[in-house]
């Protein structure tokens, strides 16, 4: 056997496992839906320049999948706070999900947020900015889904918080959940009902 043939065989023996290792593994097909409409009730505790402001409010939100990976998101929330403050918040954004397993996604969103505060007297406040969300979402079994992650918001002041939620599916379409936000200027707990389609 000539040296050229030996070198070719040796090169093949080295390259085939390397190429096989380098090939991208097939991505799992996510079973989680990003098509839904949701209504929620939240209680919140704001830390505004060292002053605690409590309140509660309602929210409606929805998500719509544009493709297997991309979705759009929108929400509206209205809060009735201490000292006669009313807060309305509009959010729109886009998200990308990466399936880790069939029942587990890693996803992120870029958000545009507009907040309007109706203060006592003739003074109102209106501010807008951007937000980022990074979360992991997992369907533990047929009924239970868990989600958690971090959120960064820069509206007036920048703030980073942690978020976690649990959701129970009564049917494939209808579910109810509880969510927590903590570690930032706004701590809160909320319940919601979601219809997935």
C-alpha cells in the first residue's frame, strides 16, 4: 500500500468522526403554543424613589405565531394605585423561541412599552421605552407548565426583575395560571386565564 493511500485512509479516519460531530443535531419540534389570548388580575407593589406604592389592576394580552420560531406579542394593563394614581401600560413586541426539547423552549422578546400615569391634580406623566425578556418554558406533563426568567425594562428608570409562573391546563385550549414578579422596583403576584388556539 503506497504512502498516498495510507495518508488518504488516515485522513478519512480522522475527518469522518470530526465532520459527524460538527454536524448540527436535528432541532426538536416544540409542542408549546404561542397562539393565545389571556386576561389577568394582578396585585403590585412599586418602589418609586424610595416610596412604596401599592395597587391592583387588570390586564389583557395575546401572542400570535408568525412561524415555527417567531411570534408577536401585545398587552394592555390598567392599575389603580395608592394616592389616586391610575397607570395604563401598552406593550407590543416580537419574540423568538428555540426548542430545547419537544416540551421545553428557551425564548426571548424585545418589547416597546408605553406607560401613562394619571396623577392627582392636573399633572399627568407619559413615558415610553424598551424591554427585554429571556425565559425558559416547560410542559412538565399534560396538565402542568412551568416558566421562569428575567425581564429588563427601561421606561423612565431601568429595572431588572425575575419572573416565574405555573399554569394548569384543564383542556388543550383552556388553562389558568399564577405568576410572580420580584427582585426589582415592582413586585407582584397575579392570576390569569388563557385560551390557546
